[in-house]
C-alpha cells in the first residue's frame, strides 16, 4: 500500500541485538499519524461519486480503475474512513461463505434464525404505521389506533431473518462507497502530505522525522 510511503518517520532507539551503541537508532514509520479528509471536502457532495464494489474487487484494483495507480488505494480507504480492510471491505462470495461456515459452524446453521424484523404496515389511508427492517422480538405484535378511533392489532407484522440472509445483507451494505473524483485527487494528496509533516518541537529532526525519547542517555 502506497499509504505507508506517505507516513512520517520516528527515529527510535534500536532494540536490535546487533546494536553497537546505546544511542543507536533506526527509522520506523509513525503508524499512529493518521490523515483525514478536510471537513469542507468531506461535506462537499460534488467532490465524490458513489460506486458499488464489484465481486472480488479490491481497493488497489479500484484505485487502478479510478486513478490509474493501484498504490492510491489508501485514498479510497481514507475517504470512506476504512481502518480495517478485512472487516470493513466487502468479502467475495467465496470468502463470505467460508466466513459464515467458520462463524456458524455448518451449512444447516446458516438457515437458523438470526433475528426477527418488521414488515411495512400501512393504515387505511395508505400511511406508514410501521417501517420495515426494524429488529424486534420473536413475539412482536403491532397495536395502533386507526383514524376512526378503532384499536388495530397486527399479529403478523414481523418475520424471521436467517443467518445467511443477515450476513449477505451486512456484506452488501459495505459495497456502496464514495470515491473522490479524479479532479480533486492532487489537492487531496497535497493536503494529506502537509498534515503528515512535523511541527518544530523538542523531538524535531526535520519535517518528516522526529526522535523518540532515549532513557539510556539519562540513565532512566
């Protein structure tokens, strides 16, 4: 991932067994330094398009399609606030099936009830009384008062959702992402690199490097 090339460095005290001095240091990437979208860009709907991730598509292959550079996959991840690709990027059908088998234990278990959800219910004026897709208890019953003042009881206002359908729904929801339009890419990268620079401090070495504390130098 090209993102790690953009991270600034930390000059850390070497803990390697072959070190020859107490003050010997190594450069490591500062993985705790994280960039995010500027708030004005984040809320600008004109800066983004929405895409549906295709079966088997990865961040790097999508970056190749969008920006002609697979190493710009980090732009896609940052603009969607994705930190853990394994958990937040949609799985392929094969990987999803393997994941479900590992999670639920067997093919038969995939068809067991995961939870119950509501169906849409409308009154005699075609107004929505109950939205669909709300998670409820197994014995859920809808009760409401009609315009005529009558008490209406709906016993079949919900139904079961099995493990298979639930996991497919969760995975499909991850497929809809937003992508930064190519014309905004250079400005985004420029802003990101500015955020990655270090300001002057007691640990400052240069704009891309700062030094960590070395307790050996002070005998602590």
